[in-house]
C-alpha cells in the first residue's frame, strides 16, 4: 500500500482545469450513457475477474458514492457556510469534482444516465455514445476506440490528465474555508484505487509517478499564473515541486524560477506550464527501466545538502520534504529488491514521520534521516 501525507488545509490555492478532462474535438459532444449501460452481466457487470468492473466500482470504489455523500457531512456544511454556499450538494463549486455528472447538460444525458453515480465510468473513460456499441468488436483497435472518444487511459499522460482534473488544484477560497489541501501523485493514488483492471495495465510505478509529478507542475503553474494574489505558501508548494522535478530530471528543460515574486509568477505563467507539459509527454512515451528508477532514487537520497541550505526557508523545505517522501515511497516500491530491506524501509518510515507537519518541520533532522536512507542504498 502507498503511504500518504495528511495535514489540514493551510488556507490558500486556486483554479481547476476540468477542460483537460472534457473536449473530444467533436462538433456535437457525445452523450453520457450511464454506468448501467456497461453493467450487463456478459459485459462489465459479471462476477469473473475480466468482467467485474461494474461490481468493483459500485461496491468498493470510493468514487461511486462517497464523493457526493461527503457533500452532506457536517464538515462540508462548515466549508459551505464559510463560502456562503447554501447547499454544497447543489453547488457546482463542489459538484464539479464530487458529483461531476450534475454538470452534464440535459441534452447530453442518455436513458440510463444517473447523476447519483458520482465519479462514474464515463468520468474517466469518456462519454460513451460514439463507442459503446463498437468497442466490443474484435477488430476494433485501441486507435479506433481513441478516435471514437474513448480515453486512452493506458497512456500515462492521458491517465494523469484525467485524475488530476479533480486531484490537485482547489480554488483558494475553498481551501481557506477548510477544504483539505490536495496533493496529486499518480502512482500511489492508482494503487490506492480498488482495481477493476489487470495489474499490467497499471504501467511502471516509477514512470507513472514521474509523469504525474510533471502534470502536477503544469497544473500548479497554471494556478499560480491565474491567481490574483497567490500567497507565499502557494508559491512554496509550487517551488518545491520545481525542485523535485529538477532533482529527478536534471537533463530536462525545467529551470529554477527566478528570485523575485513578480518574476517568479510571470515565469510560472509563461514558461513552466508548457515545459512541464512537454516533460510529462516525453516521460510517458519513454521506454522505462529500473536503471532509470534507481538513478532518480539515488539523486533524491543524496539531496540532503539541499535540506541543510540555510538560505532556503523552513516552509519551502517542509514543502520539498512533503513531495519528496511520496516520491521515495513510490520509487522504492517499484524496485522489488528493496521490498524486504529493513534499513531502507525503516528510514523511509522515519522520513514520513518527519514530513507530516509543515509548522514543526525540522530540515536538519530530515537531512540526517535522508543520509540514513542514502547509506542503506549504498550498502545494498
Ligand atoms: C471527476 C473527479 C474525479 C476524477 C476524474 C478522479 N477522482 Fe479520485 N476522487 C474524487 C473525489 C471527489 C474524491 C474524494 C471522495 C470523498 O472522500 O469524498 C476522490 C477520491 C480518490 C481517492 C481516495 C482518496 C485519496 O486521495 O487517497 C483515490 C485514491 C483516488 N480518488 C484516485 C483517483 C485516480 C487514480 C483517478 C484517475 C484514474 C481519479 N481518482 C479520478 C474525484 C475524482
Ligand atoms: C478540484 C476538485 C474538488 C472540488 C472543487 C471540491 N473538492 Fe472536496 N475533495 C476533493 C478530493 C479529491 C477530496 C479527497 C481528498 C483526500 O482524501 O485526499 C476531497 C475531500 C473533501 C472533504 C473531506 C472528506 C473526508 O472525509 O476526508 C470534504 C468535506 C470536501 N471535500 C468538501 C467539499 C466541498 C464542500 C466543496 C465545495 C465547496 C468541495 N469539496 C470542492 C476534490 C474537490
Ligand atoms: C476513477 C477513474 C475510473 C473510473 C470511475 C472507472 N475506470 Fe475503468 N479504468 C480506469 C483506469 C485508470 C484503467 C486502467 C487503464 C486501462 O486499462 O485503460 C481502467 C480500466 C478499465 C478496463 C480494462 C480492464 C482490463 O484489465 O483490461 C475496463 C473494462 C474498465 N476500466 C471499465 C470500467 C467500467 C465499466 C467502469 C464503471 C462501472 C469504470 N471502468 C470506471 C479508470 C476508471
């Protein structure tokens, strides 16, 4: 199982590109047909491993009911009150992620369509009108399906774009009102989702992680560029991810942002959005190998000097650590030789503990723990 970072919303951040998740290029957008259109027992509503997708999703996947139920909790009421939203279950500010089918216009709803399905098959796989009938034909290729509007989720870039639409950026005022801060991490979040697909379609974990982080950098850059007055903390979250990506992929084009605030934001807007998108596309199509994973793991394990740099603020260090521990976890998990390596696993646990709280974060202590990980790696 993947480990997580969990701390209360610090109170900022903005924007969401759900557009990344829509647009199929067709003149009349295709209709949403509803999960019941997939649920026939000889299709995806059966009991066997190859046909149980509907059962796995409807009985186990938190996307099928929980997101909308969340909008009826006391915590949601509190968030909504602070924003002067009367009913979070009926406000598109919340339903856009928690009950996205509400936003589908009447004209695009098929017979079996049900708003209550929350994050449903078509939220991830694409509206089914143009491919539902044809996609079962044996001569129908992956390219045919994609052309008909079925999203090619086996492509890690496409998959990352799909998930991140709901899993990274939340508007600044919603966070300030008490919404949890979101951290997108494609590999760990894919592992955490109850599986309705076979393991080999997950792709390489380390590669998925890297593509996910590049896409997260694009989205956070977009958000920074589109906010009226981003806070220091928001800038630090973003800056920490730039550091992470540079450390992971020094050969890529990503440059450290310039120092002054105004220039930093302009840089996020003009340059980094495009560059991080390109980096994500490139890594999604690279032939991956464990050698690449090991190289990134070493670069991270040897980054303890960065945490000893007293010119970097405590808050920025804490934000770097937050992304770094999730990264280490996924890289170590994708290398089978470390599965039962006790020194490695215990220093990883220690690093997670040290990264849990932003205000209490101690960079020196973290650097020392990172050195232990580095030693465990060298000893292997
Ligand atoms: C349309 C929006 C949407 C899309 C697309 C989406 N999710 Fe989610 N997801 C949510 C919401 C909302 C929740 C929170 C459910 C709750 O607790 O109310 C959630 C919860 C989760 C959780 C459990 C909480 C957590 O963060 O650990 C995981 C894991 C997850 N999603 C993974 C994924 C993955 C992987 C993808 C892409 C394949 C994806 N999601 C696509 C909206 C979405
Ligand atoms: C950008 C997509 C997005 C938007 C917009 C959004 N949420 Fe969320 N929300 C999520 C995701 C994803 C999670 C799961 C976080 C996790 O578990 O890591 C979540 C979690 C929550 C939780 C915590 C659930 C729990 O029990 O841990 C509450 C409460 C909540 N959202 C309420 C709201 C309300 C109210 C609104 C509107 C004002 C809203 N959300 C808007 C994506 C969104
Ligand atoms: C949160 C996003 C999400 C939702 C919701 C979702 N899927 Fe998937 N699905 C994926 C991902 C990611 C994959 C793996 C990549 C691939 O095989 O395309 C996948 C794979 C599949 C596969 C291929 C299985 C295999 O092993 O070959 C089928 C079939 C499928 N989904 C059907 C469904 C059906 C039916 C529903 C609704 C009942 C559904 N999915 C809901 C994201 C989602």
